[in-house]
C-alpha cells in the first residue's frame, strides 16, 4: 500500500473537515469578537454546510477531467488563503464570505481523496485504503472542535483560526512535493456521469 500518499490524503481530508467543523467550538468567541449574536455566528457553520450540499453533486463533476494533483493543490490553496484572510478579517461579513468560498470546493477534495486512495493500491486493498482516508473525516469531525476551541481559548480567536490555515498549508506543501502527478487517464462525458444519478439500486 502506498502509505505516504494515503497519509497525505488523510491529513488533507482532516484539514478540510477541520475547517468545516472546528469553528463550532469557537462560535461564542466569534460572537464576542465581531459583535454579532450567537445565532448569526452560527451562519459560519450552516452556510458552509448549505454550500457543500448544493455543490456536492456538481463540483466534483466539473473537476472530473482535471489532473487530480492540480485540483487538490487548487482546493488546498483556496482553503489556506481563505482561512488566513478570515483570521485577520475585521468584519463579520468578510469572515462569512471566506467561509462560503472554500465550501464550494470541499466535495472536490474529499471525493478525489477517496478516489485516489482507492486507485493507488491493488483492488483487494482498495477498501482498506479508503477507510484510512475516512479516518481523516472522522478526526476532523471529532477532534477539530476541541482542538481549535482549546487553542483559541488559551491564546486568541485569531490564533485558533490560523490553526485551520496551518493544517491546510501543511497538507498543501505535502501535496505539492510528495504527491505524484495524477492525470485523468479516461474522462467520461458529463452526460455519462450524470446518468449515475438516475440509476436505481
């Protein structure tokens, strides 16, 4: 099994899900910092989730013909840049915008990470490889909230939000230098891919 590649994909998925879920633990600090109600601060979570739900069926389709390494670098770059901007933003609307933009790309990275993990090993090892990457999803959901909350409460909201960017950045650097080129060898037409949505199990 390509352990190095699987590890990088797992870290990448963790960094993506951590950005999505980690903010839950710092909503009271966001509310206090920007002078908005907790319900308004909660838009950072709900808007991210809403955009993911909308873009989930379409964005991976649009990126299906792009070199997977380049696509993952693009997604991680967007997440890193938006998290840095968010950490230093002086107004809540800017923070919200920098949350919404990367949400469009979340399904792209997660779906590609699963696909690359499964195809990077022999067929018999594919489920095991995908399950390892899924650990990144679980870790992002379970560990992201307490880790970011602890960092923010021990230091500041800005440092807590920069943790998102740091993890994204680490995954980005690892992807640039350690992930091999991943060209799309067989591109299906959009129509052929959309037929999958119509199939009944």
